[in-house]
């Protein structure tokens, strides 16, 4: 009887100890099939026809044989989880995650379950050794008793029931991957030291798989997750309800470049929250995601960047090669010139010693017997810092980030004032006519190229990357130095901001003029679609402001020319009375209104160009010099763009609309002066003056509010208001004390920008 009891403890039933599931099996089998589900309640029972045992002995045996039931269920779970038959079946199918394999969840393999099963096998081996030791003691005793069995297996009465509940929950709820780690981590927190040690060992086995996946991802940039159990996933595996948005973004990036690294960086991978353990913070997961993507970029440099690097070293004025290169970027034989391929390799961007350092950090975590959250986060942060530093070296030093930032400032922020002064002068007559749908951009190409020839932009090596366009018409105008085969790094609509700006163009269709800037790898990692859209938004605003300022200056020249031309006539007319006092009043009012408009526009232009753009540019340059981290650099540049938009009031709808209205009124005023004649009706001028007074007073009232002046969003706003209201004119007018239309003894003093 004792031998049969020992066999039952190892999962083998017989005549004395029976399994109720086998006893009532309809198929008549004396064993359970391998795919039978794990039973929730113990089914090992003492045979009912045994009559020679006392009641106390029956209760004790019944308590003991439950361990045999738990052992068998745990062993069945381990055997099924460690089954490697799926490897052979996967070779026979081209789709490892085929629909057929997803019909039965129990057939889906799991490397995490296999790791946990290895830990369970270790525990069961200890249990078998304990049973063997009990058998040896029973054989050595002259009078064997059941107390020897209970004494030798006492600790397993504490371990096996929770382990059975654990595997039952795993199989019932199909828990795998990060969810399994999360479950084990929660079960570790218990008051039984033996059980806690056991669960921690299972968690250690699960972490071995996670560390292997982390090493593959953060050392080689390869995602080893065949069964979707890692918390880093490819974007293609996202939920179907987000599939449409991902597809749209993927199509946009697909038009930008055939380089896989660009798509992988922006849309290739994401954090799958369902598989992210609770004890791994989201910030740590983001660091892991960034480090892996950075390693992929460093280990797989773009072919176009190879060619560009070799060309820059050979001759600085060599024509820029196209961004698109047919074929896969990892296919090195595609390079026709071996000289180029030797200029830059993945090993040069990420030294093997640095990769070994990352691997050593993960190996130390892997060999630790327990999971220490602080050590894990510290190691991940160090790895992220290594990846960010090398990516900074690639983008800032090798790709000349600062030169491209300067170019964007020159052309998108109008820092090259001579170029845009010349461009607007050459296109002045063209922009006074409505744009033609078929030739709008082609018409602008002539003054655009002519301005480059007359200024220093023609010698600027970054000018070849700049092109002019009209988003409403959808035709791109490329600068003469550019390569027509290249695709621009913008979409047909550079963002919602452009569509909003272009929709309100009832007065002047040329307000939609925009710029494009061609970006090469790896700068596409830094200058995203959103970034270039912000630059384009600020450019359109500054160009309208510059154009308004130039029109007001030309109106002054037109008035002066008319005044000198009519001087002799007016001198004689004063004596014969042909010019009435009302006409002289009209002329003085026209001068005064133009001066008020020019005063406001000049001060606004000076505020944006000097107080906002130059100050923020200096801050950005200081941060670039002090930082050697790519992620920090991206954050600094985002703050730079946000400051430009906020301090220019482009994100305040009411202020932005008022400024647009003021610029439109100024253009209308200039055009009315140019087309004026002696018989013109002064009511139009009075209407423009009245509207300008209302909008300028509203602008001053909003800007001087405590919500704007007292905030940090516009630190130089007080200077701007001081220039506007240096003689309290705006403040008094805003309060209704004075009226701009009323005759004044002298014109308003002007503050020159220079």
C-alpha cells in the first residue's frame, strides 16, 4: 500500500489510489489525453472499496494523495508548454501566425510559458527527490508509518496548491508574455517565504526571455518576438481600429523615401501596453523603444548618406545625390562605387566596444537572482544615454544639423532679408494680380531665381534644398540648383495650419505661398513632418508681414513722387482756389494713416525678428552646444518652435485674426493710394481708417492684458508694448479719448527698425 501511495505521489494511480476523471472516462482510457485541460479540483481519491483502513488513516492518505494530483497537473502543464513540435510545423508553413493556428488558443506557442515551465520542472525535480528520500526512509524503518510521508513532504503542502492555481489561471485566461510576468510579480508578494522563493524563481526564468529580447533589441536593433509577447511591437501588429490612421501615415512616409530606417523610426514600432508589466514604468519602456530604434538606425545607415558623405569629402560643391535609392538599404552590393561604401559603416557609427558594453549591462541584470527595479531602470537609462549620444554624433556632427537649422532660419524665418527683399520687389507687380491656377507657381519661379542670382543665396549650398510652392494649386517650383528627381519632405498639405491659412484668402490669393525644404537621411529623424509644417506656418506669417511693410514703404514713395510732381500745380492752385480745404484735409489724413500703419507694422516686425526669433535662436544654440543627447536636442528644438509660434501669437486665434485683418487693411490702403485720383471718393479712405483704428486698438487691448503680459509665453511683450505706446497714444486711443481720424497738428513720430 505504501509503494502504491508513493507512486500516486508521482502521478501514477492504481487500484488503491484512483483518478476520478480516468474512472469516469467515457472513452474507456486509463489515462488522460495530453491535450486535456487542467482540472480545477483534486481528482485523486482513495478507492471506496478499501475497508481495512481506519477513518483517520483514510483522511491522512486523502490529504497526502492530493500532492500527487498537483504534481501530475503541473507536470502536464510543463510538458505541454515545453513541447517543441510547433517548430517543425512552422517550417512547413510560410505564415507562422496563420489563421489556422489562431483557431485554438492552446496551440499557440509561448516562449514565456516555456520558460515558466522550465522553472516548474526544477520545482518538480526537487519534489521527486523528496519522494525518493521518503521512500528510502520508509524502507529503512522496521515499522513504516504515514507520518514519515507527511514529514518529508510537508513544505509541498504549502507550495503545490498556489502553483496549481497559478498554472490553472495561466491556461484558462491564455496568459502569456508580459502579462505572465506581471502575474508572477504580483504573486511574489506573499507572507510565505518558501512560496515567495519559488515564485521568484519562476519569475527569474520569465525574465531570462525578456532579457534575451532586450539584448536583441537594444544591442542589434532586431525585434525577436515571433509570437507577439514582447511589449515592443511592430506598427503593423496594432489593433484594427487604428489601422486606417497608421496606413495613411505609412503611405506619406512611403512617398518620402524608400529607406526603411525612416519608416521604422517614425512608424515602425510602438509600445504594446497589454504586454507591458506594471512594474516597468512607461518612461522606462519609452527609453527601451528609443534605444532599439536608435541602434537600428546606427547599424543600418542609409545608402544615400554613404554617397552624400563621400561626395562632401571629395568636393563640397558636388551635386547632391537623390534621396531615393532603389532597392533595400541593407543590400550593400547596390552601391556601384565601393569607395562610397567604405566611408561609413554601421560599425563606425556604433563601435563594437559600445555594443559589448550594452550587452554586459543586460547580462548583469540577467544573471541577478532577483529583479531589482532600481538597477533595471539605471541600466536602461545608461543604455538609452549611449544610444542617444551616438545618434547625436550622427545627426549633429556628421549630418551638419546646425547648418540646416541655420538654413531653415535664413529662408523660413526670413533671416536672409536681402533675398526676400529682392524677391518681393521682383514679384511685386505679379502679386498685385490674382494668381492663375495653371501657372501660379511657374510665374513665381522667375522672381524667385532672379532674387537668388542678385543676392548671396546663389552661393549658399543650402539654397538647393529650398523650393517654392503654392499648396492650393498643387504644383511645386524647384530651385535651379536642386535635383528634379528628389522627392520633397512634405506632403501635399504641410499640415492643418496651412489649410487654415489658405482658406481665408478672399483678398489676396498669394497668401498661400509656402516653402519646402529637402531633408536627407538621417536628418529626417529630426525634422519630422510636424516640424516642417510649423516652420512653413511661421514663414507664411512672416512673408505676409514683410510684404505689407514693403507695400507701405512703396506707398510713401508713391505719395512723395505725386507730391513733388504736383507741387507747381498745387502752388498755383492755392491762389486761384482750385484746391479746396477738404482736399488738403484728405491729403493730410492719408499721410497720417499711412504713418500709423507703418509704425505698427514696423514695430511688430522688429518684435518678431529681434525679440522673438533672434533671442530664441541664441537660446537654441547654447543648448545645442551644451547637450550631447539626441532626445534632449529634439526637445530643445520643439521648445524653440513652440516659442516662435506662441510669442508670435499664432496660437491665439483672436490675435492672429486681428493681425491678418490689419495686414489686409494695409494692403488695401496701399492699393487705393496707387489707384487714387482727384475725383476719388474719400469715404473709402475713411472706412479703411476706421477699421484700422478698431483693429489696432483691439490688438493693443488684448496684448496688454494681464494674462499675456504677466505670463512667461511672451517675455519680450512688454518691450513691444512700450515701443507702440511710447507716448501713451495707443492707450489713450484704446480708451476712446482720442480719435485717429481727427485732425492733429503733427504726424505721429516713427520708430525706425534699424
